[in-house]
């Protein structure tokens, strides 16, 4: 329980300390602003946000609407998760008590299965019946999987459909909770249900685009910056995007090169403005991908121009074999956080349920540098790092003291969750049948 | 942090284990029922409930709408309190951010001042501005009190009124949070404000009656018992009440004696039904009192008939000198819980914010027996006892294992909070100006 909380290895000077001080000083305004926003836009049931803390900048780099690491949260946060789930699910099913969870199909990822078991456990403790409706095609009857890490058992049952309702056995839920990012598209069994599906089907990675999310985030960052009298760049990663990229066939190469060049220039200008002497870099990734595949770091246009066959194959190998068809080029944000005896590169991941920060952990990777994607082979988690919850500041501490650093993380993570909420709302409106 | 959780000193057999097993098995139904109730009736902003666990019966004996022991909660529950406060206050002041807390006037009770400081701290961390508006008549300017137990400082400011709004200095709050039970009546400064006062003024002890609360509780207990197919007596303390009692002048003596006799008979009948061999007893207390004054145990009518002068004076000495004018005679519930190296008699106190259980502690008193009021000289608190939150059960444990025992406590405490919610709603409707 006493795992050391990482300190930034660079001296904290300039903008970030100023940013954190401002967030602390203005926390009642920030909280009032968030309250107002959540009245306008319903928060996602759950979300997780990967942050990068560069010392001079603190920004989200990925927002996940199907978080897969609830098993990595500090068990001390369990009551917080349960309370937030009660608030969130109550809004969806005020009087009902039955839910079905639809997880990913990959049953060999034992850590993922622990996440599913933890989610079932939390929602059960929140006072709901919860059964797992699996989409695995060759699962024909209820199957109990022993979980090697925790010693728990996980019961998978095949999801069935009768009319416009899904069920497992004779158990008919009031709503379907997705923990499956639908990378391969929306399965027939989930289309046009009478039951509510959360998050909405159109938020799966088959349809969702990172550039769309970060467009909403840019707006949120502008609003927050206006509220606080700050430059939004301090928490907003610049980005550009290209459609129709095929790395194997070198299609869309000019768009990619041009946008990498422009973005590197924009970052360099910002670095100059703030007197930052680090080298600018960008991250190129699938605009609709996940799982850390198809992600690369580029420090120059040549890095793109001179990609070899292996790098091209890597960039094309998104989850479940989907070809990358569009790409986002995102400002690379250094992480200067290190953790553990091996000084592994670290980035915080913040978990939210409804409008509440419910915990987090550090993603570590000793094999990766501070300009690289850490969601890659060698990745591990430090579940105990966030001993303090990050939703509330302590005015008696300095900005770089533990609860306060985490408060700043919680603010930026919630900005990303708010962007996701607006993204969901916009998607819902697009999907709604039009009045004739 | 590893303080042992007390076990009942009597063997747990019969009804309570059965009751706890039922609560555990039916927890999704119980939670769904509570959700439905909270949609109908807004929960109190905060409340605390004293429980007594007799082994064969688990019941609330007092429900406080101005809880004064937030400093006794396990600090690990802080995030839970903050999250619940955000939910609760958001409902009251969705976009505002300024609150004033009106505490009790007794500045020499240093533990109470710690409670006030903890409340201010929690609400500040929830993202609201919070200042203390004191009613102390001779407080003419802002005063900082050093708190000896925690080393914190508490800033009291005189509450002022301009027109129909109260303020401290030029700070005008959106709502007034009462942590003052108004035993001495409603002060002029708080009457007919444009700002919301929480809880409503009519819930102060100048107007509130325990018998009214336990009347609402009886209804809640009946409904829960019907849901679960149980005898409501297993969690409902029987009671009777008498108006117009003056112990000094022996006024109302016959009413008291008659009702004590009837109640002892009713309890004896229930004990017989369940094969309980303990001696029945009743608690006589002020129907509108608090602070443990004016509370006595009676095992027979003679205990009432033969009260000496000293006992009569004690029964007349309610808080702030008010004379007792009506009394509640409540079924005495044994507590068979003991805690600490001295085996002190113990009873759990459960704290709630909004609809959520946010922690609790044991009230201990080594100088008192298991048939007596523990809120008396010799009282101390064990803040670490509730290491587990009591709002959620663990289906993998037996009914008397820790999280599950606490789940049962949380259910019964929330039943009392629901009774208080209905009491508040009824009071509000009575107070509302009638349409002509």
C-alpha cells in the first residue's frame, strides 16, 4: 500500500506548476462548471483516459469508452466505484434490476477476464443482477472459467435473442452494458433492440474516430481555458487527420507527410513560445483503432517517408485484422514520469464512472522511451499508485504534492470524459430517426 | 487500520442470522426497492443512525438529521463522502457554488468543532465554497479557533442578514446548511429566507418528535418486511408516546406508567414468540430531545413509579434547559456487541449522505451495560471499526462475516434515513402555504 508516488524527473518549472496552481485555486469554479456541463450532457457510464504529463503540458492522449482495467484499480476504491455505479445505472434503469454485460471475445487474455469479473462484482454489489452474455460464436452453453490471478470464477453464457430483446437463458435484462469495443462492427444480435445499449452501439471503434473525439475535446479545452484565463494548449494535444491511408500500398502518403510536417511546425512554434528545448514529435495512429497496434512516433517527415516494410505492416495491423483506413496525427506529449525500481516510463490512466473519478493506475513500460506509446509489449500496471482519489484538491498542500497532482489529473481526465459525453450525444442525435 | 471488528458475544442463532441471510440473498431486490423510494422521496442531505444489534433483532434507536461526528469517520471514506456530497448538493444548487454552514454554538466542545472542520473540508473538496456563519450572539467579527485534536484552524464568522438573504461579510451563499439542531427554536435570522435551508427549519428539535419519526419508520419497516416476507419486529423497535409530561411535578404520570406496562407486555409477547429468555426493558426519553440527556431505562412500571428526585431532575434536564413536555417510550434493544480491551458496550452509528452510506463508527461506553443508553459520560468512539463500507454485500461470505454484517447495518440505517426523508417531505407539505 505504500508504493511511492512518482515524481517528475525533470524539475517542475514554468507552465505546469502554474497550470496546477490555477486548477487548485479555481477548483470551486471548475467544479461548478463541470456540474453545469453534466446537467447539459449526460456523462458516459464509464470511461478511462490515458494522460501524459510532460512537465510543461498535461494532456489526454486516448479516451476509452470500454475500459478494460477495472481489476487494476486499488481495491480501496471499491466503495467509490459502487456508489458511482448506483448513481449512473439508476438514471438508466430506475426501477429495474437486471443487466447483461457483453464483454470482448478474447478469453485467452486472462487480465481482461479479471476486468470483467471485477465489473460484474462491482455492479452486483451496487445492487443489480448481472450476467454475462457472450458473443463467442462457438459458446453453446454456460461455461465457468477459472481466473488464475484472483482465483475467482467467471461464468459466461451465450447471448440469445428473441424478438427485439436479448437474454441469457430465461434472464431478460433491462439494459445491455457493452464492454466490447465493436472493432469488427455491430453484431446482428445487438441491432435494433428494445433494450437500451450502453454505451450506444455507434460509439464502437467500427464507427468512432479519435479525430472526432479530439475535435470535441478541443472545444472543451477552449471553454476551460477561457474560464481559467489560460492557453488551451497547456492541456490540449494538437492534431491533424488524414482519411484513406493504406500503409501497405503507400496510399495517402502525401497527406500524411504534409500533415506531419505542418503539425511538427505548429508544435515547434509552441515550444518556442514557452522556451521548451525538447524535440517536437508526433504520434501517428489509426483514427479508429485501439490495443496499441498501428501506433508510431515520428520526429520528422523522413520518419514517415522512410518507413520500411516491417513498419508499414505494423501500421496496418489493427485489431481483428481491420485495415487502417484513416489516421490521426497527434502532437506527441512527453511523459517525464518514471516509476518502479527499473525507472520504467509511466503514464497515468484515470478511471471514471458517470461524472466521478473512481481511481486510476500507472501504465509502465521499461522497454519504451518517453516519446513512445506505452501500450505495447513490456507494459505493466501499478494499481496502487493512485492512493489518493483525484477528484478533490487539498488546499493546504502545494501544487506538486500528491493529492493535488492527482486533482489536476482528475480535471483533465474529466474534460476528456466531457468531450466523450458530447461525442455520444452528437452520435445519438445523428442516429435518431428523423421526424418526416 | 487493523482494529478488530467486534463479534457478538452471544452465539448468533435464530432470527438475526436468518434476517441477515435474507438481506444478503435479496440485496438486488432491496436495492431496487430503495432506488424506487429515493425517486419518490428525496433523501436527507445527511443523517446518522444509532443502531442496536441484539442478536435476535437489529433496529435503529435514534436518527439524527444534524450529524455531529464526521470527524469520527475513517479517513479512507473521504472520497466516498465527497462523491455523495457532490450528488446531493448538485441537486440543491446545480450551478451555484457558495454555501454557508450554521453550526451549533457550543464552541467548548472541541470534538464537535473537529466535526465542523471536517464537514467544511469535505464540502470544499467537493468543489464548493464554504464559510461558517455562526449564530453565537457575542461573535462580532471573524474568529479563528485552533483545533487541539487535529491541529487545524476553524474560522467562524458572524451570520448577518440583509433583506431576505443571510451572508457572512459580502459572501452571499446559495443555500444554508444547518448543522445546528435548533433545540432552542428557530432564530429570527433564519426565518423566511429566500435562500434554501437544509434540512428545513421545521426539522429542528424544537419541532421534531421522535415518535413522529418512528411512526414513519414503522411504515418503512412494514413495507420492507412485506418485500422480504419477514416479521417487521425484527428491525422495528416498538414504541408508545405520552404528551404533557413534567417529571418534576409528576404530571402525566399515569400515561407514562400505563404505556410502560403495555409496551413491556408487548415486548414480552414477542420475546415469547421467538423463545428469547432475556428480560424486556423500555427506554423513556424526551420525544424532542437529544444529547443523551433525559434518557432512562425501565424494566418495570415500578422503575417509573419509584423515581427519586435526582432521577426526576435528570429526566427534566434536556438540552439548553428546555423542559421535557412529551416522552417516547421505546422498546429497549439489547446490544450484545463489545469492543476494545475493556470489553466496552458498543453500538454502531451509521453515517449517510444523500442515499449513500458513507461510513460509520462504534460508540463505546465501558461504564454502561447492554440495556443502557451509551450516549452518556464515559462515551468514546472507535472510528476505525467500519473498515468496510456497509452499502454493499459480498455474496461470497457468510452472513456474519464482516462486509455482510455491515451490509445489514447499512440496510437498516437506510430504512431509517428513508423514514426521515418521508418525515421531511410531510413537514415540508405541512409548512407550505396553502393555495387559497
